[in-house]
C-alpha cells in the first residue's frame, strides 16, 4: 500500500469515525485513532505518519523497540496495546507514551517502581468475562483502582477492553456500554487524584459501535 492508498484509506476511516461520533452526539475530534502497526514495516509506518497518523499502537515490546529506533518518537505518540509481561516492564517504560494493558495491581506496582518519570496508563477490564483474556473483572476494579491510583509515578487516565470477535458488531454493543458505565461509576467515587477521561475500546470490526457507546480511543489495524 503506497502513500496515496494510505491517505485514501485513512480519509475513509476518519469519515466513518466522524459519522459514528455525530450519531452519538459527540465531536469527531474527541476520538483518538491509534493505528496498530503489528507486523507493519517502517516504510509503511512512515507513509502513514506522512498521511496524518499521530498515534501508533504496538502489541509487543521487542517489535516496538526496533520501530521506535528506526522512526523516532517526536512525530507520534506510541501506545502499547498488547499484553505486558512483567519482565518487559523496564523496557516498556522507556518506550511508550501510553500503556493500555495494565491488568494487575502487581504490574502497576512494577511500572510505578521502574518509571523514571510519570507514565500514562489505562486499566484493562475483562468486561466479557472470557477466560482466555486478561484484565480486571468489573467487580474487582473499584478496589484495585484505589490501590493503583495511590502509586507514585502513574497517571491513570482511562479504561481499556477487548470485545469478543463477532460477525455482527451489534452483538458486542453491551460490552462497550458496560465499560462506559463502569468508568462513570468509578469517577463518581471521588478517588483522590483519579479522573478517568479515556475509553480505549473498538477495533477494526467494531469501532463504529464502540464510538457510539463512548469510545475516546479506537485501535485500528486494518
């Protein structure tokens, strides 16, 4: 895919995001598009940046390290959207601007201990309750978030979830609605220093439904 093709695809994608935002009474500019670049080479990433992409998402720390070395950090924000292993925390805090996949209090404590400067994190929630997925359960999150919000060096700015893969995106609408409601309930608790602004939810197959239900960050690979 050359730059012209990327620009055309990006314009179409932004139109779909904007239409979904308008349908839900929101402003399109309030939605952050994170282009997930797993398996994408540096030249294509550079073309995407030239076409207007400002946020890039990676699933693996090692792959991201190579790309960040090749592309640099000044032009874009780098997001870790995949599972973070504890043995990769030290490297991750030096690479990413935002980590979406904090799924355990112990992992948050590691990030707090190893970060040399404040790092922005989102807490992953397993809303659907699937055994194969990581994340806090909705019931456990209020207690966990109080512990994490008290840790130094962490800026907890939102929640993330991964919906089940379904042929009909409408099937997962309740998942996104539950995460939005959970965010609102947590904000209402008045936890010192906590204000959850972001909902990272919606991927290539279901991002329009996610935006309609309140997503502020969508993670698009295709």
